[in-house]
C-alpha cells in the first residue's frame, strides 16, 4: 500500500476525527500516555491472497506503515500492538492515523488505562447501608423490571460524573440557610461565614448581624407562639438544622471512612446564616447573597461589614415565599449574575406555584423528582423551573408513598430539639434538598471550567439534561394533578439533571453536542397499584417528612396550612419569607 505523503496526511487529519479513532475529544479528560494501540483487520476481501493469516496480514500493514510492534492476540482479527514503551498521547494519535490509512484496517483505538470507578469509602454511602445508602448519588439507570431500590431514572448520576471530576476546593458554594453546627463528618470544608439574621427575637443568639454563622437552633415553642405579634404566623416546631444538612450534601468529608459522602469530595461551603425562628427576611437574604458574592454590605448603622475573603460562585437558597419575585430580589440576582455568581433556589413544597426567589429571572429554580423520574408529591412546578432532580419522595407520605416512595436523601444533621444536640445522620425530603443537588453539580462544572458564565451554566444544565420520563398510566402535572405526576418541560424545567453530561458541557461548552436521548418509559407494578388508588392526594394537605438516622427526629410542618396562610403573611409583613422545607417525624416503629 502507498504511504500517504505529508499533504495527504494533513488532509486526512482534517477528515478523520480523532474521536473516530477512540481518542477522547477533550485533552482535559484524556490520559497523557497510552500503552500501545488496539487494531482490528477487515474481513479479508474475496480477491485477496486467500491463505494469508491475520498475523501475516498485520505484519504487512506494520511494515508498510514503517512500524515495529509486538502483536498480542485479542480476537480472530484484533491485536494489541505493544511498542515496547508507553506512547505519548500525540504520538499514539499519529500512529493510529497512519494505521487507519491501510485498507486492511477496520479500526484502531488507543489502549488507554481505565480509571478505577471512584466510589468513596464512606460506610453510609454504600447501598448495603440500610438497603439504600446514598442512592441519590448513585448512577442513573434501572428498568421497570427492577425492584424499586434499583430504579434510579430520576437521579443525577453524580457517581458517574466523579469519573470526570470529584471536585476540588473551588468554587466556594454558599449555603444561605439556618447556619451550621459541628459534625465529625464536616471538618474540612466549612469556611468562616456570617450571620445576617437581623431581628433579635428570631436570631436566637442574642444579637442581630454578627460574624458567627453557628446555628443556635430555630425552634418555635408554645411560649414563643404566645407572642402573637412576632410568632403568630409560625408553627410550633423543633429545630431543623436545615443548613447543616445542606452543607453536608455539598461538602461532607468524603472518602474518609466515616459516615456519608458529598457531591464534592473536597469542596468548601460558606455558611451564611439568614434564617432563624420562623424563616428568613428577604432583606437579610439579600444582604447574605451580596456578602457571599464578595460585594460590599453595610450594616444598619451604615458601617462596612468586612468583605467576604472567600467569595462564592454558587449560592444555594432553600427558602422561599409565595409572592411573585420582587424588584429587591431581582436586582440582587442580576448584580450577582454580573459577577458570575449563580443563584440556585428550591421551587417550594406546596405542590403549587413556584416560590420566589426560584421564580426570579436568571435563578436556577429546582423542582423535586421521585427516584423514578416523575414529580415528587410535594414539589411545586411551573414554567419558572429550570431543572429537576431528586429531592426524596417519602414512602410514608400519602397513599402512593408506600408503593412508589423512597426513604429520603441521606446527609448529616443534629438531634437537638431546641439547642444543638449530638451530630447525627439524617434522611430528608423536600425541594430544599433537591436545590443543593443542583448547586453541587454546578460546583463540579465550575471546578473543571471556572470561565463559565452564569448563562453558560444554565445552558449546560438544561442542554445536558435527560428528557423527563413518560409514564402512560400517570397523569401529567397540572392544577388538577399537583401531587405525584408526569413532568414536562413546561412544568419541571428542561429535564432531569445529568451530572456527567453537565461536566461534559463544562469541559467544552462551545463544541458540546447534546446526546439524542429518548425518554424513559416508567410503567411497573407499583405505578399500576398506585394509579388504582386514584390521583396522588398530596395536594389535599398532610405534612412533609424526614427521619433521623441515628437518633432524634425532625419537626413537622403542614404545608396545606402554609400555602393557605402565605397570602396573609405577605399582607402582614411583605418582607418576611417563609421557609420552603419539609420535615416531619417518621411513623413510630419505622425501621431506620
Ligand atoms: Ca446574631
Ligand atoms: Ca450568630
Ligand atoms: Ca464521610
């Protein structure tokens, strides 16, 4: 065979995509060297010398190409070519292109070293832990034939994304929430935060703004409720430790042989305390957002608050109010976006309209899915949602729950009913916990490509998303079917968050091509049995759920009540925002 001269080779280089030769498209994801090539010869043409063996033919191909290599049998016509030393990636590409010129060669690929699939050695991560572990981090997949524990068509597949990146110290992710508590599985990652709860009676730490983001507890007692002016619109509740649980999802110590894993194995979270008893004021949320982003904030006396030395690129807000997005929120969100800071917000838990700030322009509003990919019972929905991911859909919630539910997202917490008690592990459910799944994946995206703009982050999340599942027996999400229901791009955002796909976008946003994926069809015995019960009745009230894993329990909030009250709250105190979180005790005797 005639060797291709240099100009010809240049043309071939232009014409042959290296990807077709099995080389990774992105240098960032590729190993620096490979151990030879793997080549397969074509089935011999009928008019060729009939008796030549594959080895004889391969010897001829190598001779023509001017190469010497030891060939090891990998099949009737395929061989591993060992060149005696590892080949630099560029050299391997050059040799592969030369071999591919031969009409005898069917294909040639690099013999790359596959990496061990990264599985963190945290005992509660594993599926063997309580039968499900941290299933919300596991690879997406499963079919209708699987048991429900093996069905994960709604999850983001974070474990698959870890093959590309397990994260790093940047970017900082801010958790605008109730503050932070000490936990033995959250020791590496918590940056010095700040406390922006301005009303002393809600702050619970004896003062207004301060430099200590510790969570003193956000319980509301019967005695508090007696003070109707301040607490009349709050429910009695135990402390939530909401911020600790979210920080743990994002950046608990991972691969440390203890407890749980987090989305970012070595992430850093910035606890910004904006919520005390009864929720968070919009003005405090906005001050916290701006401070988190590294902007100048002035206190009530007009004095400068020290600039945050660890500005965040991602801000997670798992609180919300029922009124429309207001100008105060929108200005702050626009200001943060101009500084490259992405705001992620929970859509809310009233199985109704999306709460603010998730409904604001430019915010990544997150709806919650069941593990099978349809909308979780409680999740709000609508056109403002950007993306959807699992938020836990408790099996003890509603008639459908026992059939199609799960046992919540496992992270860290605290068992104190009022003040901080002991550090525990806890399973939670709510859009509050779906939002940080998205925030964490955005953190991985910005980790591999800090140059991404806010618009690119949102574009990447949406274009890489998997299509919403189809479920022919279930009703589409609508005002008439606001409980567990089938999502569409009109109700639950562009699709199901796909962490690995989002990272592929982040590596090369300009050349990213979304895979052409067909929606999964969810149809199984559990759905059939659930549909036979009638529509999921979550919209008619009841409480959201959580359970503790290792002691203690959560408080309870009735969200039917909350949805009804929200208008009255808005009228009384326009700046007061209600928490969009979901907790209730597991039924007595539940094994967990
Ligand atoms: Ca304070
Ligand atoms: Ca404080
Ligand atoms: Ca751990």
